[in-house]
C-alpha cells in the first residue's frame, strides 16, 4: 500500500482573510463602500418590504405613481439637492477607503458654465461619486462658486426610495433635456452661470474595457457632449481618474469572446451592460464584489473654451473634440509620474 506523504498536511487556502484586529476606522470605511455599492439593492429591498405590509399601501401607491411621473430628475431645478447630506463625515470614510484625492490643474471662473467629462468609466465609477456627488474631496473649496451635478442613467430615478436618495445627493438624469435644463437655468444669472454637470463619457461600453493596468477610453466617436457644450455655451473640463480601472478584475473579451458578445448585445438592446467583475470581500482580500483598496487620484484639466452657437457646425465640433482629447493626453503625460503609473501603460483613445 502506497502512503501519500502529503495526506495529513493541510492545504493552504488561496483566500486570505482579514485579521480580527483591523482598526474600527477601516471597518467603517469598508461599510460605507459596501453600502454605496449595494445602495440600489438596499433601497429596493426596503421598498418591497414596505409593500408587504398592507398598512403602508395607501402611501406607497400614490408615491409609486409620483416616482414614475415626477420631472425632478431632468427639470434642472436641483430642488431636492441637500448640501448637508453631501457634506456628512461618512463620505470622508468612503473616500478614505481607497484613498481618493481630487487634484486641480486650473482654477475655474464661477462666471462660466462647465461640462466635466470623467474618464475612465471603470466598473462603478467610484471616483466620480466621491469627487462630484459628495464634498469628501473638497470640490467646493477647489472650485468655489460652482454647483456641480453628477449625471446618471434616467432609469435609476425610477427606482423607489433610491430615487429620493440620488436626488438628495445632487444627482440628475443624463438625458439631453436634463443636461440643457441644468446648464440653462439657475446659477448666478438664472441662465446657468456657475453651474456644471459631470458626464462619464465612455458610458457602459467603456466599462467592458475596465481592466487593471490599462486605460482605453471610448471617446473617438463620442461627440454628443461637445455639441451640448456648443449649444449651451459651456466650457469643457476633461477629468482623468488615475486608478479607476484598477479597482476590479473582470472577464475579458480575449479569454471569453462569447460572453463579451453577449454583453455588447445587452448594451445595444437595453442601454446598459453587465460587466462580470470581482475583487475582494468584506472579510477577505481575494473574493467578492468590494473594490480593491487602490489609490484613486482624480485630476481635473484646464477648461477648453467653447463659443456658443445654436447652429452646430461639424467642423467646429471636430476642432473642439480634438482640443479636448489633447488636454486629456496632457493630463496623462504630466501627472502619471506623480502617481507612479507603470511606464508600460499607454493611454488609448478608441471608438
């Protein structure tokens, strides 16, 4: 009889668990990121729980109709925005998890209006939320006099309870109507001056290219935001988030081509896609849907001046788009060494 010499030797687990002695502050940071990641699911769960209680039906029925018909996400009035909620200390815990930092290349005049273009999308755009939906990174101190609104899919504002939370955080719909209303209403002159919106330009398509140690921007044919800037007279501010793509691992199109084709089909049919991603867990470092603790450095570029015109000339669109891309490339070249970016990584502008 042959005896296996390794029979009684315990195998080493490939999952590394967090020690029990983790400081309370780091636990709270993890809790905040987990809550943000699962926020839609949490609010939906609360809503369906309330629906199971007949006592709440007289309130929930008119509320649900209100959610479906309310114009608040695209009215441009920002009346639900809560500076108190955006400034709570809990968001500093969220930002410290990575940690995330916001850097400014140039001052922005509060007598102008702006469109911030955020790159890359990443999986969940954690950097965009920390920098432009909260005051955790000091946006108001870096850009005094400017009211910035982070934009997201219109469908998110049809989710009961989450919709109210998103509006209170100052989010709005990314629809054309919403963008134009925000940039043409309110502000210092009631015509949008001092207002800004932040659009994650690459959208769902770019999320499929969110691989660690890469920077592929879906931007070549994305010119709608440039046309919007020309129609509203808003200057364009490129934003590059160093580290956004490093927060998760995901299935690649090279290793799983059929999965990639299915994701693109969902994107064409539904307007969104489903990246198959993973990172770390709440109590371990190897398996789960929590982002890795990697530094996030969000750099705002110099504004690209835009001349307002209701008649959009395609040649001018191409000219402004080219200046925008060149400013993004300048940010990449001037800031990459400060954040110790791997010299093998290249900025690629695709599609």
